[in-house]
């Protein structure tokens, strides 16, 4: 179980990084999933409060990124009309 959660966290994080490099909003969602895996790992297997806090902050930043991306999408759609 430990290996599954940590491998999923790594895969989601790498996919998120790659997708954001390609300017895809899906990267924010992948990073969010990866952060949740790392939070789960940190709570269940090696309670590490600083790591939990770090990934919670990263998750908030990802949600902000999703918000900003969607806001920018609406602006681009309105300017095309």
C-alpha cells in the first residue's frame, strides 16, 4: 500500500509538471491529485507534519491556478466575440 500511494503521488506530480509545461490546465488537476497522494502518504505512513502542511499549501496554490486559468479562459472567450 505504501508503494502504491507513493508511486501514484510521483506519477501524478510528474504528469502535472509535464502538462503545465504544455500549457494544459489538466496539469493543475494532476498536481492536485499528486498532492493528495503525498498528504495521504504523510498522514498514514510516516506522520510528517511539515510535509502535510507543505502539500496542503501546494494544493491551495493549485486551486488558485485552476481559478486563474478559468478566469483567463473566460476573458479570452469574451474577447473573441
